[in-house]
C-alpha cells in the first residue's frame, strides 16, 4: 500500500512541477489528508512571478470563497446552541435583511423596478444560495443595479455592498451570491463578536489553524503569494495591488480570508472526522451529517455565466453531473469525473483555490493557486488532475 501511495505522490509531484515550470500556474500548493494525517503535500513554482521567493507549503494566499464553509460552520455552531435557527426569518436577527427587495427589471431611464419578496429570507436560504442574492461577477442585472444606485462591489467590504436586490423570491432556485456574507452578519449578531474574532476563537483555535485571518499579520505577509491575471497569449501578470481591504467595514463571510493550504486541510480533516479535531468536538456529528446533505430541496446548482470575464470564466464543476448544495458545500449527486463518489463535498475561491471532502472514502484535499480569472483554463484542469490521482 505504501508503494502505491509513494508512486501516486511522485506522479502528483511531477504533474505539479511540470505545470509550474511551463508557466501554466505561477505557483501551486496542494495537500491531501485522510481521517488521521496528511497523505500528500507539495509546493511548486513562485509566490510572485519575477521574484525569487518559492511557493512553499506555508505560503499564504487569498482563499476567497473557501471562506464560505468556515462561516457556515460558525453559523451551525450557533444553530446547535439555539442562538440561530435555520428556518426562522433571518430579519429577526439582522433587521436589514428585511429590507431586501426582488428586482423586476429596469425602467426606460435605467432605474430599477423592485417589489417585496413573497416570503422571508432564512439562514437556510443564505447558506444554500437560494435567498435570491447574486454576485455582479455572474449577474449583469446586479452590475446594472450597482451602477444605477452607485453601490460598491462586494470585495470593497463596505456595508453598502450588501444592499443589492434579490434576483428571485427566496427558496425558488439556486444562484451564487452574497448570502453567506449576510450569514456572517447573523453570526455577529448572535455571538456579539466580529466575525473574524468569532472564527478565531471558536473554529481556528480548536482546529490549530494559526495562519488564517482577515487581517494579514506581518508573519503571514512574509509568506504571501500575489494574485496573477491571465492575459492575452496566456501570459500571467502579477497584480501587486490586488488585496482585500485590511481595515474593512465588515468581515466578509463569503470571501475575505487569507490562509494556508495546511490550515484549511485541518478544517477538511475535521469534516472527515464528523466534527472532531484534537480531542475536541468542534461541531456535533449530527450537525456535520446535516451540513453534508442536500439542504435546498429540488433546486440544483447551475452554470454561472460570466458577466466579468477578467474575474471569471463561465463556471460549473462537472457539467452534466447533477449537483445539490448542503450547508455550505456543493454536493455531487453522482460520481464525479475525477472519481470522487456521489455525496462528495467541494467548493472553491475566486483566485483558483479549490477543496474537496469525501466522507465515504475518508479523504479530502486542498489546492491553492493565485490566478484570475476563476475556473482558469490551466489551473482548474490541474486541480482536477490532483483530485483524480487519489481515485486512480
């Protein structure tokens, strides 16, 4: 068995090194775990193209929407404690959610027409992306509304960024958006703590995650990889100024964290162990089971058509495979092309960071590059190759 793992890991090393050497990615860190320990780790390429620092296992990157699962776990801790309710009106906890209106279109002057939603938004809607919220990256209507109302984009981390409308009535379908930023606001309201502080005390500390935060510490900054933009001719160019605000108005529950692959792997391992880590039950086993199954009924995950090509390509994992959503993961309802069995969990971050959690086989992995656009034509296939190696 050991020789099989050795051969597999050598093959992954060769694949990752070749991709970095060819310039397909600037640098990459990939790690995998079973329920007890790390079974693969590798780092290749550069943190910043044109600079000497190598990508290392402790390199820090923007994990973007991989933040969502951590915010979801925090919310579920508070559900366990009876401080939050999955199916009660969320506006009881965060009154501003009660102001959300459904966008019906735009008038001749380009001003939006809105109406009240048919039902109240719940925490379940927020965690499953069925509340009706969208992202401007994948919705021209949201972008148009932002322009009409002079509303900043979500990565400004300004409170005003959360005032975009619903694209449909809560619970009617799945569409990816700012719902988990609002769930982060619910965590804050229920706990009395800023989201970053709550996560640090109730998730990161018990799991031993020491290099993950909204505010990049001096130590983390010394290990930081920069985001690269893929330009004409596939050339990757470092975007030295691109960084999430370090003094934000709110901690972005949907995408603000910076961290390492190794730290995130500890969260993956906790999920594989049904909530247990370092002798501590971080979440109840029945909560993990609830988080890991379809939580949105008949709705299904769909293709996200880009409305901002520099930031994202059209994005969908495993086209043709039915996908549902848990609390807060995508779930493949059938076997994935990588070999991952049905019922696996996954998601990703905008700068081409990815993770998966396979509770049936007991393995999961984390893959971090720092590349835009999302669903990059070189980085995403490299991630698929990495995951596939564990099912070959």
